C-alpha cells in the first residue's frame, strides 16, 4: 500500500500536460491494438479496449464516463444465455 501511495504522489508531481500525454499514448495504444485484434480470432480484443479506457480514465472524464457505460452494458450480459447451445 505504501508503494501505491508513493507512485500516486510522484504521478501528481508531474505537470498535467505530461501526465495527459503519457496517459493518451498508453491508453490509445491499448485501444488501437484491441481494435486491430478484432479482425483476428481470439479473446483478447475487448479486454485491451477496456484496459485502454481504464488508463485514459485516469486523466480524462470522457473516458471514465465511457468506461462506466461499458461496465453497465457488461453487467447486463448473461454468459449462460450467450454461450447456450
């Protein structure tokens, strides 16, 4: 827990434009990779997009709102009905 608070303090010491740039690069990278993987078979598409939104949500309110909408839609899914044969 102490390490997390130290990282948080260090993060907040960075100027806002630098924090936003770092978050934008990493979050956008995960979203783009997730979207590129959507044409390939595999389970790693949606988690990467959600991870990208989670990272972007650290600094951007619009990403946080979008992530909340994704969570709400995800909670409506019933895996038993989804994979019913």
